[in-house]
C-alpha cells in the first residue's frame, strides 16, 4: 500500500508541475544561455571593462554598508545597510511600532500618502505602502523580526 502512496504523490507532483508550467506559459521558449569561451573573456592587459564593486565600509557595532546613497531615509541607528537602485535594506534595534511611526512621519512630510488598504501588521512583521512618488510607483516599507532583538527593514518601489 505504501508503494501506491509514493507513486500517487509523485504523479501528483508531476501533474502540479505541468499545470504550473502551462499557466505560467513556460517550457516553449527555453533557450540555452550564451556562454563565453576563453577567447571572449578579457585577458590581463585587454581593454575590456571590469565591473566596479560598490564601496564596502564598516560602521559602528560591526555594521556594514554596501552601496551608495539612497533616496529613502533610514533610521538613525541603521546598521548592515545595503543600497541598490530603488532599494534600501538595513537592520535596526528599534521596535516595529517605532519604525512604522518613523516612516509614516517621514514619508508624509515628503508628500507621500499611505495606502492603508495595503498595510499589514503581524507581531513584529509589517508592510506599509506609500503612493505619490514621481515615478508613479508605490513605495513599500517591509519590516521583519531578525530574531536577535533587531528588525530587518527593506524599502523598495514596485
């Protein structure tokens, strides 16, 4: 009987995979990526451009900052800060209520309006959404408990 249960589970997984692939439209456009051979890779002394790595600096409390300035504000105690185009991520020792108040005050003072229909709070986890950005995109502020007394905060546009 156990053999039939395992077989049934495998068949169910295969059918679910095929259904997902059909719904997502996958499977028909697969292309093998172009992999450079040794002659395509810039050699020492070539004029090929080497990508630059964002600056990495260490801050207080063993915090690390990667990337440059962000258009989004961070809390004053932010550490392990990472910035990229349209994204800011960091950790803070502030509690979730204080972080939510900080961003509600900060973004409303910048002319953004909170979309309260998208606000979610569950324990130390939250999501806030702000409209009014010049790009027309929504600014999302997401916080999650890091488990060590700090909070992970990510701000992005979408």
